[in-house]
């Protein structure tokens, strides 16, 4: 069975992007809005604990999740096709 690469990559991007978006709002709710550079802000340029920063995290998270999902799906399909051909199944 092969994975649909585009769908898997899109799902990975959406999940990872919304994960960072919700996590940012969670931190804003408990720590308040701050414009200090965080560890995540050093990785994702432009990210701060503010509403605009949550959109920046959503964008970066979507791109990261998309490419990670793309690589995982391609690797899975490659391994699945090799194991299928080695076992003699078509």
C-alpha cells in the first residue's frame, strides 16, 4: 500500500502549523504578550509571543511540517516498494 504523498505532506503541514499556532496562544494566555526573543524565535525569524507571532509560527510550522511529511511519505513509499519487490509480490 502506498501513501498519497501530496495528501500526507499537506496533513503534516496543517497539523504542525496549527500546533505552533495553538501553542503560541497557550503561552500568551499564561505568560502574556512579550516581544522578547525566545528560543523558537531564534529558529523562526520574526516569532515573538504576540498575535502576529502566532501567524509567523503558523507559516513556518506549515512549511516545516509539509516538507517533513513529504520526506516521510516518499521514504515510506520507497521502502514499501522495495520490500514488495523483494518478497515477490506485485
